[in-house]
């Protein structure tokens, strides 16, 4: 099996369930309307200034709240003030320092998801990066729609694992779907359904 094949199917990498034709998961936990009303916050790391600024403009045009930094040191400093949902680490060839950086980020910000974007196809390294806590290891060149979809997947994963502040509020997506399917099966119309605090 080729490297690209394993990258496409390695469970720890994709974690996206059933997908539609655009590659966007059909099983996302989109139950927290207040959270989803906010733009996804992306911290983009790349050491080439003109490329970084170009990508930031593209992300902002896609309605992503994006901040860019040039190195790992600036990344750690930026996390103190910018509450990123997803870190996009764009590097030519990931190394042991990148793995250590990912581990430190996950220790300090366990809910922040990390995507590594690189042109370096290395099976062993990709597995080590995923095992260190990264959400995905993506190879360049990559279609922009696919990249945006992966950023969305990563944010969905963060929201799924974020404990609700209200002990009774938002329920997992599958609970809401099951409740609605049960009401449909019982023939209870929307007008007769009880008012729920949770989005449906």
C-alpha cells in the first residue's frame, strides 16, 4: 500500500466518519449554536512571509478568524493571547522539534487541535506526529476546499470534547438525533413537541 493510501485511510488521521461528496463530514456534532456562531479561530504557522500573508487572506475570505506566526517560539507566545481552535503547522519537513512542540501544546491546551501540513511524505514520521497528539497529517499540494474541510473537522472535534458549562446543556449530537428520530417515529409533530433548551 502506498504512503498516500495509508494517509487516506489511517484511522487516527481521518476521524471524520461518513463524508459527502465535498469531503465535509455528515456526522458532525453541530449542536452548539452559540459556539458555531463564532468563526473558527486558526493559528497558521509558516516561515515564508509572503506565503503566510497570502494564506491568511484566503482563510479570512473563507470566514476563518486567522492569525499567522513564523516559528514555533512565536506560536507558543501567540497562544497566550489568541485562543485558537486549530493550529495549522505548515512545515517543509517535520522533525523531532515539531513533535516536541505538539506535545507541549497539547499539555497546555489539550482541546486545541493541531494539523500538520507538509510536502514531506514519511510514514513513520506521520504516525509519530499523530501519536504525539496532532489531529491530522496532510500532504501538499492540497485542494483548498479539502483543507478548509479538515479545519472544520478539527474544530468539530474540539467542540465534541469540550465539556459543557451548563450541566444540562448541549447534548451530544447523536442524543439529539436519536430523540428527534424517536419523536418522528411516534408521529409527534413539531408543534406538539416540548420546548427544549438544546438545539435540534
